[in-house]
C-alpha cells in the first residue's frame, strides 16, 4: 500500500549518501565491499523476526555495474508481498525491482543491473514462516562462472574431468551449510563451494575472488580438518569430489612445493632427563615436519616462546603446516602468531588481508594430526617466526 511504498522511499533517501552500509533491526550476516559481498536477513536460515526491517546500500566503483545473485528468497506469501517483502532500487536511474516474496519470486537467479549503486530493502510485519533472504553480489569486472571439459590421461585409462572457474563473493564463510573434506584430498561435491574455498585457503573471506576447481572421482571417507577459521565435517563416501587449484587446472600444477629450511633457531629448547638420567634435547632443528621421534619444545617455564626458520633467501611463502609431538608426550600448539623478516633484524607481524590486527592462527587439537593454514596474501621473506 501507499504507507509501505513511503517507507521504501524513506529508506532509500536515508542511505543514498553512504558507501556500502546496512541499517535496521532485521539485518543478519553482512559483509559488503566495493568488489563483492554477502548479506542475509536476521536469523537466516531460521525464521526471520516479526516487525523488522533492514536496508543495505551496495556501492561498487564508478564505471562498473552490480550483479546480484538471489541465493534464497523465502518470505511468507501475501498479496502484493504486503506482509514481508524484498525490494531493490537503483537510485541513479530510479529503477525498482520487486517487491519479492514466496509467491512473487525473482524471474531469474541473477539480476544484472546497469548501476554501481543498489539499495536493498527488506521488511516484515506479522508472519509464521519463512527462512528470509540470502543475497550475494559482484561487479561487472568479474567474469562469473565458466565450465570447461578436458580429458586427462592417467596411465592407460583416460578419465573425464570437469573444470570450473567460479567467482566467490566476500562473506561466504558464515553462510549456512556444511563442508566435508580437506585441501589435500578434496571436498565432497555436496560441500558449500565458496565456503570450502575459504577452508582450503584459495581465497580470503574478507576479499572473495576467483577460484578454479575440478570435479574428480570421490574417496571413501573425509576426515574432519580445521583450516582458515573453518572446521570441516567428517563425511562418508561421495561419488565425486571437488579439488581446488591455485592456478588453472590444466596449465600447471597447484602451488604446493615444500620450501627448504636452511637453519632453525628458537627462543629456548627443553633438555629432558629420561628414565636413565640421560639428557634428551628438544632442539630447534627437530621442528622439521619430516623429523622422526621427538620434536622441538621450548623450556617448560618459557613465556612468549618462538621458533625461527631461515629459508636461505627471500621466498614466497603461501602457508604453514603444524603437527604436535606424538612421541611419548602429548604436546601440541593450539594457536600462534607469525612474523617475518627480510634481514633477520626487523620483524613484521602477519595481519592477513584485513591488516587491522595481528592474525591468530588456529593450531592443533591433538598431537597426532596435521593442520594447514594459508597466508592470504602470501609472505615474501627470508625469515619466518
């Protein structure tokens, strides 16, 4: 009705001068950047609240246009979507899209606009059901999704692999859905694709980006793994699996080379007296992942302990794998910071893509398993602590 339309106009005017913001008591998970973003109603995918609203302003760089993907629009149906609605407006041209609800859904899952600014307005009155809404967006600078088929010959048996190139928006880490798998073995094909890409370290959740992956034959079991702020689930047999690549599937292999460490150093190390009274040194050199037997350990009373790796020359470091000492003692590191240096004297703490505060990496939960974390962006340095 007229009153509802007036509220739409008021919300548009209120946010017309603000860059990529959200306002209202009905806003759920929201991450908006000039390149891409993800937004949802409050409690999504649970039922959205009564008598609530949220207004998001999406702002891309001038000269680009916004592409909006409707992940889910499940608002309780009503005549003219009067009880709950989603409305999109282009303040530059005055064009409006919607209102949308369950009985008036978007005609296509992707809305291509001709504007760098879009206002997204969601509101509800009294209702009983509905998951709410989930939207993502990117700009016309991004190529979207591409599919190619290539034959890869392994031994005498040719196999057909489907290769995908997909753009993932920022903010997909916290959307609803589970992932099964790990970076080394791949992910079950029912995993939330972009969320799995964050787990694998191919993209940063704060930035999004293009990912390349292939669909290959599945494995019998996916073990749980923790990486890049996400824990995957333990899953059973999958007919197909998704394998992420840091470069094009068929042109060159993924960047997974192990860097050689020329020298190890540490703030301290533990000298253990065994049952025979002999000294066993848990020195820094024993920190190499391939070392058999006991590992490196700092003195038991040490504070702010650190381990230093000298790579011999400046290298491009894309990640780190940690493992506890499964030899006799149940030792492992639960979390850690990373610093880097080009000369061994001046150290810079790693802050990740946000750049606001020192990043805390999630380490191990036991002394047996390996945990992989990825540096996005990579570190260029000779020394790592």
